[in-house]
């Protein structure tokens, strides 16, 4: 089976609109051998992870040469404070990072780890669901966390969210913007934020109407287009306007993946080497273009998976090859 044929078969197999009578004519996919899930764990690691391991045995493992054992200990949910203190001083950053993310770690030790020289350790503190807000804000200011959903922010009360949303640091405000459930005043505060990173966080929020999305696009320009294009309420006109004025290739990819993108906009996205894959699978792509893309060796699989592909075209593709295609 040549590569294009294989791609077409894989695409048709994934096509939800392929009729059952045509699906039965597809060649059988080669059986995938089961993954070998057999693995062996060091007995000391098993002991370190075992909740039944006595406190004395846990303490004895703290001096083990194998860092994986100490790392496993650091993630136990029953660590006494003296064990936490010793692990917090471990010379391996990974061990300290494992401890930093452990919800049972006492606050004084978390504060110590928040000032650790290792960014991985500080990141572990940020992802700890029990981290105090003031410690979290300190870590976020000194460590590149990125636009992620931190457990502590996701569990924050409305008052805590107001505190975070009013923080001087845009890095802190950006984390609040990742949360969907927000008090209305916090939501409005984030939408009106002047920092582009904060607005990027709130741009996909489903509470933003099409009119408000257009206002944000006009206010912040192309730097916000990609994030706006991920919002479910983005209308066809805005998607087309953003594709016409895009300054980054990732905008085309987001636009091509949006269900509201219309045919003329998808044609613009076909010019991008990556976005064209999403455009080829979009049901709003014109039929004549879609059929042509089946003959493109780089897009055959994606075009064949498009539910808008006419049944006649599906029949022709299947009829062009023997029922039992040889394996290659």
C-alpha cells in the first residue's frame, strides 16, 4: 500500500459521514500488537510508596543513594514534619520539586521551597493545591509559570479571586483569567485589563459575546487574534477579518479549526503549511476544493476525513483500489 493510499484509507476510516456500506469495503487495518505493560519496580521504591511502611522505615530510606526512592518518599501523603525538612534540603532538585507539590507539606517549608534556586522546585510550589496565596504570588513573580490552571487558583473563593485579580503583577492576574467560573466583577476587571497576557487568558471565555470579541480585536489588534479565534462565540465575520489581517501563522491555524469559519476564510488558511490540514478537514470547505485536496499527497488523509466529502467521491476512492490491499 503506497503512502497516499494508506492516508486515504485512514482518512475515510476516521470520517464520521462514511456510510456503513462503504465502511465495510475498506481494507482491514493491520492488527497492532498489544503494548508490553510489564514493568519492574525496585523493592525499595515499592517500600517508599507503600502506605503501610512504618515511620522508622521511611526515615531509614531518606539516606538511600537512589534519588528515585527519595523522590517517591517526597510525594507520600503522610510525611512527618521532620521528614519534610530533610527532603527540603535534598541536593537533588527533583526530590525537592516532588516535595514542593505535595499538599501535606507544612506552610513554613513551602515558604522555604518558594525561594529555592531551582525553577522546577518553585514551580512545584505553584502547583501545590495547598499553597498560601501570598506564597503563590511570590512564586509566580519569580518563576515562569505560564497560562496554566493552577489548583489553588481553581479552588479560590470569590474574595480570593478578587484579591488575585487586583494584584499589581500581570502574571498573577493572568492565572485568574484561566478560570471559567468567575464573579462578574472579576470577569469585567480582567476583560478591561491593559496587559495583553491577561486579556489573552480571558479571550476564550464563553461569556464573551460576539460584539465584545470584536471590541477586543479592535482594541488589541493582531496580537490577540489567535486567542480570540478559540472562543466558541467568534462569528464568521470576525474570523475572516482576523485571517485577512493576521501577522502570525498560528492565527490561521486557530481560524481553520473554528466551526464558524466560512468557505472564503478557509481558502485563506490553505496558504499556511499547518493550517491547511485543519482547513482540509473543515466541513465548510467548498466541495470542489475538497475533492482536489484528496489528490494532494500532504492533505489526502485530512480531506478524506472531511464529513463534507461527497459520498460519490468516497465511493470513487474506495472503488479505485482492490478490496484487500497488500501491506507494505
